[in-house]
C-alpha cells in the first residue's frame, strides 16, 4: 500500500532494484536505468521513506531493502516478461562492469540468466559456476548447478551444440559425483546419454566421455566393458 502511494518514477526504480536483489549495487542500477544525478536524488527519497538504506560505500556504493518483503512486493509487481528483460539486462551489465573479474560473479550471472529468456547464457554460467564450486570443493553446490543446467538443457532445442554441451557438462562433473559417493547415479546418466554421444560422431566429445564410462564400469567390476571403453 505504501509503494502504491509513492511517485511512479520512485516505484519503477524500486522495481528494477528488486530484480537485482535485496542488496543492489548503485553501478548496476545506474547502468540499467540510464539515470545519474536524478537516480541519486531518487535513492535519497527512498531512504527518507525508509524503503532502502545504504549498506556500504566502499569498495563501491551498495544499498539494501530495509525489509525483504518490500523487495518481494516490488519484484512481484512487475509483469513476467518485464522481469525477464530486466534479469537479462542485469546479466549484461555485470558482464560489462566487472569484465576483469567475472569469475567472482559466475553464480550471480547464472541466477539472472536462468530467470531471463537467454537460456544459452544461463547454461554457460551454470556450467562455469559448477566448475568453480568443484574447484572450491563445494560439491553439493556444484551438483545443484549441474542439476539445474541439465534440466534447462532438457527444455532447449535439441541441437548438436546443446548435445555437446550436455555431454561436456557430464564429463566435467565426474569428480563431483565421486566425492558425493553418487557413482550409481553418474553411471546411469552415462549409459542414458551414450547413444547421444555415438550419434554425435565427435571424437573430442566421445573420447573423454568413454573414459568416464570406462572408469565407472571399472568401479562396478565390469572389467571387460571397462577395458573396451
């Protein structure tokens, strides 16, 4: 009710900020809105109305919604199509503003692109986030990114590029399944997608895949099949 009573431009700024997240960087908000001095004045107004407050000044200016419910209401007040557009623009802004240290933002980029229409970018950053989590030995987190990525690929066009991406993701996730003691699940996925690999006729994809399949078969004592692969 309080949001409905504020000026339309303030409401729109709150809506865009809500898509960024409960915490949002000024640089990203400014990049999306294209505003400058007017934006600073509007944010001061929103602070005065106690919708948001400054979270930090350094290393860069960030704000936070005073209440999580405020952010949720602002987010849900946007039409689905508009939300998706803003999520993609946020992803693009992060890529542009933090290009020199993009690895720090893989998880955030995956979050925004998954909620946009740009599913290719979503798959790209989900894969990178999974690999990053694997290197940090955060295997449960890596597996969650893997699962979302595979589900997303199921809904995307069945192109050769998407098939190769699926197989590469499966190959790269071997260590995750091993450390989580989920070799049976991994073996089931390998056997499920083996016909897809055979149909691709792509040695650079098939080689690593059959290496993983052989390792899994060795684990289960299927030595003849393992040697063959």
